């Protein structure tokens, strides 16, 4: 695939690449950092004991997450293909994993863009001075129960995503990430410090979030942390493989993966330090109350917190701008994964494949957008439409693709397939850890996620 203007022509010629290590790391970190870090991670951390959840998550990130990330980067760089074709290039019998990798962003991008539209709406509302009204619990419900306004903001978010993808790898994705990732970090640091030192009771919430209480450690803590790892680091979604295919051969895969991991985990930790203390302070320091927000936590509870703060409208606008940055970089990575796969499969230009992706996303996105209004009575496995899309992608297809990847590299092709690619740009210091994790540790953990997810869906257990 090569780029001619803004078009990617999918033939066996020079493939577009990131300009260097910094561009790759920031782009891949941008793919990983998203709504999962800023909402889902703090919510789960508060629910599963704060510090002990952080402790378990950190261990898993440094072992399990690192293993899968370097594996996917190496697969992408070795084959030079998108996720859809990379597995076929390694072993034709595992081509189905490529289709699974394409299905995942097709499932996630529509409802992710719906939530991205919510973020734009709240950012705009703070800019026009609606901060006091947004502190009312009915504001979010009234908005999502509408029809045309949610559809409008969903379309705006999707359009912005498409424009970045159309600009290509270096001019679009890499440039966006180089601007937004440092900006996101700066905004979050500012808001975190502001909340900790201006909101009464926030420091107590910070202690709950940071200090481990091992009496709260359980099997479900591990399962929840493992599930969050997939969601947060964009593993088994085809994203990291696709970005790996744009990576130059002289860039050290192992070191880059560590840097992406540190960036992603750091943003998740900082998100918790920003959100959990504020919500705890608002809830009177009660852990149970702090985790009641569900998927509305970011849009219901936090605006109430901001409404009680001096300069709350400014802080609210800055916060939702942060969330928009994070959501956009992740949405771009998902759309790029789809477009890249379609380019290789159809031999069509980038503009055509991007337009096709946008059209299909709009069709699928209409359902979760209207899932709280015209389609509010529709239930699938007892879930509303948005939650069903989330369950199908994150609790079923992603673990299956991850399991298949482990079996392919661990037992069919052999771990040397990945090791040799990594060693092209330097020694593979974690080679033994990688081999043990991909063969013996990761597969049973992934099976545990699959089983526990279905038991949770059947109300046998509660995750």
C-alpha cells in the first residue's frame, strides 16, 4: 500500500510508515488511551477496592499486557499487513482471526462514536455556560432520550474521525497523536491537582484509590483487571497489529511496547486520581455511592461535582476536552484498522474505503444512538443496545481473538516467529517471559475471562 496524495493504493509497493519511534509510540498510545482509561478504569478501581485493583492491574500490565502487545506489534511489522491479512500471511488456517480483528472495531466504533458524541455535547454545553444545569441529574437523561441532537453529535464525532483517517498515517494519525497526547496529559495533570487541593474530602478519596487493602482481593478483582487490560490497551482489536505494520524495522519493539504500556497505564492511573477522589468527596466518602454512576458516571456525577467547585464550568470544559482528545485518538485507530483492512482486501483507494466505513458505521450507530429513545424497549440478553454491542465485542470476540493469537504463536508457528522479528532491532531481554506467558499463562486467563463474562451475563456471578 502506498500513499498518493491522500489516497492509499493497495498494491505491493512502498507502505506508509510512521516517521520514527516517537510518532509510533504516541500514535499507539493514542490508540490505547481512550474512554476505557478515563471512565471505565476509575469506575472499576473504585468498585474493586482502589489500591488493590491498581496493584493487580499493574502486575498484569507488566506481564500479560506487555506480552500481547509486543506479539501484535511484531506480527504487524513482520507481515507488513493490516490485521485482516496478517494472520493469513502467517498461517492460512488462522485467517479467521483476521476477520475477527476486523469485526471488533466494526462493533466498537459505532457505539464508541455515540459516546464520543455525548462528550462533544457536554464540552459544548460547558462552553456556552450550561454548567449549572448539567449538575442536575435529569440533564444527561433528557439528552440521550432525544433523537436529533444525539444523532447530530454522533455524526460530528464520526466526521472528525474520518477527516483524520483520510489524511493518512503521518499527516493525520501521527500528527494528531503528537499534539493530543501531550495536551491530554497536561490537562489531566492540571485538573487532578486542582481537584485534590480545592475539593474538601478529595485527599481521603485519593488514599482509598492508592493504598492497597489486600482483604478486598478476590478472583473477580483479577478477572475485572484482566478484562480492563484488553479494553484499555486496545489488545486483540487489530489496532496494534495495523499500527505495527507501519513501524520501521530499525525501531526497537520491546522498548516501544514498554513506553506505550507506561503511557497507557499512567493515563489510566491519573484518570482514577482525577475522578475517584472527586466522586468520593461528593458522595460523602462512601465507596458504594461512588460506584453507582455506571456508564453515566462521567455525565451525571462529575457535572454535579464540578457544579460545587469554584471555577467548575472551566474545569468541566477542560475535563470534557481531555475526554474528547482521548476518545478521538482511539476512534481514529479503530477506523484506520477497518480502512487499512478494506484497502488490502478490495484494492480500492483510501477515500473509497473510508467512505464505506463511515457509511456502515452510521447504519450500525443509529441503533445505539436511539437505544435510549425510540429503541429504548429493545433488549438483547437483557441489555440495552449500547451495552449489548459492548458485551459482544469486549466479552466475546476480543477474548476469542486473543486466545487464537496465543495458540497460533505459542504452539503452531512457535514463539521464535515473534522473537526473531523483535531481535532485528536489538536484543529481546524479555524473551523467556514472553515465551512462558504466551504459552502457559495467557491462554487459561483468557478462558477465565470468557467463562466469567458469560456467567455474569447469566446473572450467576456479578463482575
